[in-house]
C-alpha cells in the first residue's frame, strides 16, 4: 500500500524531469521502462504518480532506479472528474486522471509517460522543446477518432485548426499550464457534450478537449523536432533497430524509414511473446538475468510465439469473430 503520510511534493523543487504513472499490476512493463529510462537518462529526475494504492512492489525499486513518489491532495478531485466522465466501459479509467497533477507538481518542465513505454534516447531535447520552440505542450501519436466523435465540438475545433487527437500516454509540457480549477470547469463542459467524446478514452479526450478549448499551443514532436518517426506506437510497419546514433525504424519505402525512435509505446497491446517488438521489450525486461537464462527465456518465447499467433489469427478471423459475438449476444 502507498503510505501517503509524510510524502508530499515541494513546489520549490523546480528543474526538469519525468512523471510516470504505474502500479504493481503493470510491474513487468514498469521494470522494462525503468531499465530503458536509466540506460539513456542516468541522471534525469523521475517521479512516480501511483496509479492507485497497490504500488509496494514498484516502490521497492526506487533506490535502484532513483525515483521519487509524487502524491498530491488533488488526486481524489481528479479521480472524481474521471468518474463523472466515465461511462463504465473502463472501470479503472478514473485513476488515469491523477496524471494531470503533473501540471502543479514539483517540475517546471517535464514529460509525462505511461509505463508501457520504452525510453530509447536522451529525453532532455524533448523536455526542453516546448519552451525552446514556442509551444505549451508537445505530443506524439494522433488519431482524432480516438478522442472526438463526429459532431459540432469536433467540427468547431477542426475549423480552428485544432483537434489533432493526440495520445495522452506521452506529452511534454510545463508546470502551471492548467490549474485544478480550470480542469474542473472543462470537465463540466465535457459532461454536456459527452456523447461527442470517445466512449472509452476518458483521460485522452479530456486532455485534448482542455487544450483545444483553451487554444493551447500544441504541436507534434516529430513535426517540431524532425528526423523522428511520426508514430511511436509499437504496431507500426517495419521494425526498430539500433544504429550508431540510437534507435531507428527500418521501413524500406515507408515514411518512417530510418527515422529516430526516441520512445516506443505499447498502448492497448497485451504483454505477450507475440506482441510487436517483443524482443526489444524483453531485452530490457530480462536484463537482470545472466546470459544463459536470457537465452533460455528467448527460446521459450520463440516456441510459444507461433501458437499465440495462431490463436490471435483465429480470433481475428471475421467469420469466427462475428459468430462468437452473435452467440454471446444471444
């Protein structure tokens, strides 16, 4: 259990750094994240925003990977916002709203990251990019349908050249961009147009709405910094490889060919030996083991992978999938 007594943030900390949200249920993801992060960012401050109270196992890693716990009295208010916007399709959704406490947290300039990321580069360039390039918030992957449904809200933002529909699992911003009172105000507005928002992605449409509604100066990291993959989601064409100057994506003939991959994200993807870029993930997850054990674990994944792919292929078959849902519906 997270012991909140005696743990608080000091508003005078300042500086730059990273916020991550996680709990023990996603321990494997978090462990790989921490190892990848410290491999390329050995001295960058890192704060854990606990997803909920079940973080004991992760907190035991705090000395080894040099991170601090960030808790704030606003968590309950933020979760209440999430609960009011949630339609019951994602029961844990309200906990994601704790991440917005980063806007009044201990860091002046920061990146927020979900734990289902691997960090494959020095992040100082990304942290400093908003202030250096004249933006308030820089984001990554964009799919407007994952944020807004068709309707007047989406249309009005599109006409104003907003509504990028960016992913809420990684973004760079600064302290003070939003206050808790502003978020409460925008939450009330969202409630009135909830049918025009994505059914599931409550924290994602909420952050986008707040930025679009207020006219925050947002930009896509790849568009602003250049030489970077437009999409950092793991399920992309090609594959990630390690070049002399860092990780890049090989996609011969594609738009992202040989572009940098500073972050790799597995949002919505189940942890599995058959998931995209699985071996890159496990290279960090299994770094604690000796050479022999790593080889054995890799062989085990190679044996399991064809069977997992077969089951996923059957599940994705249109006839089988539709038949299953018809039977389940009856």
